[in-house]
């Protein structure tokens, strides 16, 4: 019996000693991820607390408790403390174990964002508490990694940021037959297609090919009137007269998106493309235009209209 006691005591001492040997007094939780997104997007969705509501992995577990919300993930809570232009301070709680942490952002040499999540865990001297905190810190480390991977995927998807999918392309048609008119009120569908009809008549008369759908740009002028410009890409140059003209497009870079809906949907798409351009520091050498994929005269249901929006960029 005494021998058994000594064996038990030896094993206990060995276990306690291993806790002190293999679990340091301080544990570092550190996770870093590269996010391919502009710095302005980081400011909107990560530095500002309200942005977290949009991307948090578990949308059902956000507790709205002013002045700061609690964000729960698999039994661990994350709470804002304060933020600066490049750092967010957080308080992470799991059970009765609290961990001060920080999330910082650095723009690397390629223009991408290095997002780093850091925390220091003090494990203490009590071996049982030391081991428990080690287990909790390990769990939090895994949760932080999952959250960072989730926010990376969210922020690298343009549709999450701008509500539309935007892609880069090249201008394919160099010649556009166009005409324009100034109206006192916003143009009706009939007025727009009357102009398109003039272009189609000239294209048929000169026996050339229309390379794409009709193009439309509506600009409100200083006197609150509307300049309506329509165009159709054509396969070769034709003689023009009157209000018709040939526009030579620069075969450069262009942003493209596609939306479904009426005029307001198209306007919102244009605004979001401008936000995208600002975030990515693009400038435009020419006006944007909408490509009317759906024949709006034949389809009265505006919710079904498909429109491609093009924005030339440098």
C-alpha cells in the first residue's frame, strides 16, 4: 500500500512538473492572414465596430449591448474595447477566463493588408489553473484562426462589399455609332429607344454589323436637364450626318458588372462602381455606360431587365 502511494505521488509530481515544464507562464496567441482588399474596406468593415455586424461568422450570436456589442463564436465572446486607424483592441472571454487582445492591420509592399491578431495569456502558478488556461488559450487560438479565414473570404468578395460582382476587362469595340439629345425631364423608355431606332436604321442602311447591345448614358446637367447619349458598337466605319457621330473608343481597361432591375438598380450599380474605383484608386478617361441586354420596349417588367454596366478606367 505504501508502494502504491509512492507511485501515485511520483506520478502526480511528474504531471505537475510537466505542466510547469511544457506550459510557460505566458502564452502567445498570434494569427496572421493576408487580405487582398483596399485599406478603405478594412476601415469600413474591421476598424469600425458596426462593420462587424455584416461579416461576423455567427450572425445569430451578436448581442447588442451599447456602447459595445458582444460577438459570440462557439462559446467564446469577443468585445470591442477601442480602435484606431490601424488597430482594434478587444476583450476575449471564454468561461471566466478573460484575454486582452488586439487586431492590427499593415499595408504590405504589394498593397495587400496583413491582418494580425495577437494576445498574451498569463497562465499563473496553480498547476490546475495553468493547464485549464492552456486548454482555453488553445481553443481561442483555433477560433481566432477560423474568424480570420472567414473575414478574409468575406472581404475578398466584391459582392459582399459593393452589392455587385465587379470584374476587370478590356474594351473590345473601337467604333461606336452614337447620337444624343438633351431633354428637360428624365427620358422615358420610348424616348431612349427612339434614339436607338435611328442608330439601327443607319446600321441597316449601311449594311454593317452591330457588335453588341445598345449603350446608354444619362447625365443630369447643371440646368437640371438630362443629356441622353446612346450608341451601338459597329464592325466598321460608316458615313454619318445630322445628329449621328462615330466615337472611337480607346481599347484600354474597363470595369464590368451586370445588374437585374430598373433604372434605380442601374444607378445604384454605377454608384457602387464609383466606390470601387475610389477604393482601388482608379480614375476614368471616359464616361460610363449601360449596355441594354434586355429589350426594354418588349419587356415591361423592370424587375427582369438585365443591364451590363461598363466603366472605363486607367
